[in-house]
C-alpha cells in the first residue's frame, strides 16, 4: 500500500508540473495575443514598421564627394548592408546574438537560460529585440510590471520585424539606429567620428571596438575610458573565436593592438568649412519655405536626410584653412609683441572714454548680455556680472586655453585677435572652391566672406582702370604725370578741394598705367576717376556684380567703400573670364533621402565687358606681381620684420594677376590674386579698426594677406590632380589694345623697383 501511495503522489506531482507548464504556455499565448490586440498599448502598424521613424541628418557634400558636415538633431546618415564590412557583422552576431540566423526574433533557448540563471550571465535580447526597443520603446520603465509589458511588446514587434524584413535588413537598421555617443548616431557617424573612416574601410579591430560599445556606449566611451573599452573590445575577439570567426592565434594577436583612435568630432562647430556650412544652413531655411513636399509639409534639414551637393572642393578647403592658420598664428605672435609697447592695447588713436564706449558696445552684443536681459536683469546687474571672474575657455593658436578671468577681460582679449577671410572661386564657372569665413567658428561666428564688409583700399582700383580703358580707349602703356592732382570744390558735390597724396609723397616723371596700378599711384587714380566720372566707375562696379551701395564720390578711386570678399572676388572674376560675369555659385543640387533631385542650380551670367577690355585689365593686374606691390610672390631675396610673413619668399613663376590693398592706419590688409581658373581673395584685420599694426611694413596687405594666398596656392599646386592653371591668360584673337609695355618701362626703373629691400613701404595708405 505504501508503494502505491508513493506512485500516486509522484503522479499527482507530475500532473501539477504539466499543468503549470501548459498553463504557463497558455498564459504566455494569451499575453502575446492581448499584446497583439493592442490591449497593453498601441503597437506599431504595418506602415510604421515599413517606415520606422528616423531622424536622418542632412549632409553637405563637396564636389569631390566628401561630406563636409551635417545638420541634425541626431547625427545619423544611413548606410546599406553592402557598405557594412564582413568583420563588423561577424563581430555583432558573435557578441550580441550567436543564434541570430536560427531564430525568428526571439531566442527561446537564450531566454530559458537567462530565466534559469536570473539574468546573471546577461539577458537574452536578440538583435531584433534590441532593434524593436530602439525603434519603438522610447524609454525603459523602472516599474517591474510595466517593464514586463514593454518586454512582451518588444517580443511581438521583434517577431513582426522578422516577418517583414530580411536578416540583412534588420542588421542594417540596427547599425543605422544605435547611438554611439558624441553625436555619433548610427555606424557611419561612429566610424567617421572615432576613426575618420567610412564603415566599409573599418579594420577588424576597429569593428570590434564599435561592437563592444553596443553594450553601453556611455560607459564604454573610448575618449574617456580607453582601457575599459580595450578590455571590452578583447571580449568581442573572444566571442569571435568562440564562434570560429577568427583563430586562436588571430585573437591573441588582435588583443595586443592599441585602440588607435582618430577622433573627428562632427558637432555644428567642428570639422571643416564651418562658416560655409552656416551659409548653407541659412540658404536652406529660405529654400525650404519656397519648396514644400508634395504633401504640403515643409522639409526639415535636421531630420529629413537631405543631401546638399556643393561646389566646394574638400582638398582646396583644407589647403585654405591650413594656409590661414600657418600665417595668422605667426602674424598674431608679431602683433602681440608689438602691443607690449601700447599703453592702450590693443587700441590705437582712442581716448579712454572711446575705449569704454567700444567695450560697452561689445558687451551688449554678447550672449551673456542678451540672456541676462531676457531673464529680467537690470543693466546695472548685467554690467556688474562682466567684472566677476569665472572659468572660461579662450582662443589661442596653440589650442584653446582653460582659464579664469572676467567676461570684460575676455572681450578685451578677443579684441587682440587678428581675424581673416578667404574666398576662392573658379572664374569660368563661378564655383566657390574654398570659403574660410574666419579663424575659429567656435569662438568667432562672424563670417568675413559674405557677412563682413571692410574698406577695400587699392583692390578697388582695377574698377577705375577698367572704366578708363573702356570709356577712354586707353592702353596700359599710356603714360600720366606722377604729380599732385586736385579735383576742385563743387565738382561732384565736393565741399572742398580734394588732392590725394601718394605713399611717401613721392612725385615726378611719367608713369604708364601698368606701372601706376602696380605701384598704386594715388594721383593717377584720381586723374582717371575725374576723366571718367565717379558715376561711371560706380556703374562699372555694379555691372561687375557689386551689390553694396557705393557713393559716387572721387575718393572711391582709393577704396573708401566697404565691400565684402564675396563681392570683390566675384567682380574681379569677370576680368579673368573674358568679360563675362558669373555670379559666385555655392550649391549644385539638393536631393531627398532617396536620391530624388529636388532642385538643380545653374550659374547666373551676363556679359559686362568685351574680351579685349577684360584681357587688358588682367594684363594691368599682372604688373602688380611682376614689379609692383605683389612682387614678393616672385622674388628670391628680402625679408620681413620679425619674420612676420610665413613662408617668404614664394618663388612663383607662372602668370598671376593681382592687387594688394591697405587702408588707413593699416586697419585692413587685402590681396586678391587670379590665375586663369582660380581667383582667390584674402582679407586680414581685427574686429575693430582701431586695432591694427602701428607700421605699414608689418600692416600692409602684402604682409598680412598676400602670404595666406601664397601658402594656399603652394598647397594647391602641390596637388596636381586639382589642375590649377599655370598657363597664360588667354589672349583675344582680335586684341586692338597695345599691352606690351616692357619697352616703355626703362631698365633703370625696373632695376630700381626690383632692387627695393623689403620691408621698405611699398604699399600706399589709400586715404
């Protein structure tokens, strides 16, 4: 009887086990059924699964196919499965989901193991479940019951994803969705930011590191915890060995490798062409208003994944930025040295009350002032805050400096910093090839290419000479007396006589137009604008594309007007392009995320001058670099004070048309140089015109701006595949104007000019 009783007890226990098991399965089935019926909350529809919501970054892509930057809320740019390297996929499967290719969204074997060990050996979420969580679970709940419901919903979604997508598509979506931190959402951004590579270029050790970060990208951050990340990467190698993707010997070898990071942050203020990208952003804001989607909604550059193809060449942009940094870092050193003797540094020619007025105006333009005013602070409270020391980061050419100082002192420090702009275009197409709006966008957002306008000095004189050649039929060889020239009061509404002076007040003899422009002879410029009238010179500038209002007064011949680099380079392009004005062009086309072209752009052109007049003006400007203020582009001797100009001498031998410019008190230094297929303008100065070099030797355009042009062109010519011309400017077939002036200039005069010992002043003060 005892034995029968025991058998009956065991049988009952077995039945209870089966009842619990079957009941559990039934409960699980009911839970899944209820979840599928949206009882626990709405699940994504078929359409939502087909088009999961993504914030896709808009890319700015250079003419040579490089991504210059992005606009985003999440820095995500999707890739295709074919762009994922095999080692990356193997590392993912080995580490995150060994049975990925054998299950249909849920790994029941892994789930049972995790449940039996209460998750001590990790969870059992498959790649598909993790994707479901990333796509449709905004935030994991801290409530156990709610989290269990979320988990069930993730299972249901995972199964639906497996039915709707292939395994390869799920892996692709997973890599495109994961947030690696540091504005790196998706594998493409992560690859570019951590290694400076596209995903398909990743080495196995790089792929393993990124897969290791999937466990917790905030914890496994290679920029903050490199040793921990290396250990995690080596765990990935162990998993790849376990799954027979690599051998024991390969694992041992790979685990010894350092991380070898190549950090390339992609924040809005990081990377290359920052000022240009800001221009494009502003352009897109206007474009979006006029180009709605087919459903009437507006495009969003931060989430719609547009592709903006631009004319910039990433190689030339890099050359331009490097050239500016190389020269200005040295120029700033010399400027700081000179300012040690200035009791009102960095200002000159200002009384104490004027300095305080200047500083107050700068304070009122600051973010601090605007924020405090918006928050209701009084003007007295705001001013007082500028004299309280606070931790901050300030700019230096050796790298940002973390320091403690008052906001007032930081503003005054920034006044010391020399600023610059560079614009480089192809005059034949109008394509902008390089755009450097300033020295550092993080610290100085003001764009000195298009936004900023400064007095242009002698760079305006080619407009005067072109007007004279066009209107009076002059030749570069025609001679004018180098004697003081007066335009009397009353003429052109002048209140008093106007008699400009030459630099150094040197006069006498005759000068050919070519020689006069090369050496910026002011009295001859005054003579020419009087013969042609200021109105006609202004008309010429307008026809050449200058949009700023220019006063029709005689002094404009010496460059008293404020213009932008964008206007100046665009206008002078016309002479290099045989008299055809081509408006500078920045954007080629805009595509949506699927590659559909939304708009293509074509250059705006108009004929302004005959080929003969344009060529003659170019010929005049060539004299500047042959025996004028730009001769140091070619010479092999001479030196600058304090070695202010980096890289001198430059030893260019090819034809170069150009013009330097220096404004009063050396507040602005300009150089615009042209070869047949590239025109480049450079401006250098400080934020305030009262901040400048005290002497013309250091502060002239040939010392401040010309070296940047020279260093930039040296780099361009070193890259032969850029195809920057070294040829002569093309001469018109029917040129009726005599441009051969070599015989007009005496050998004695040539020797005198070429023998000048730099840095003797060889550039005029214009007014």
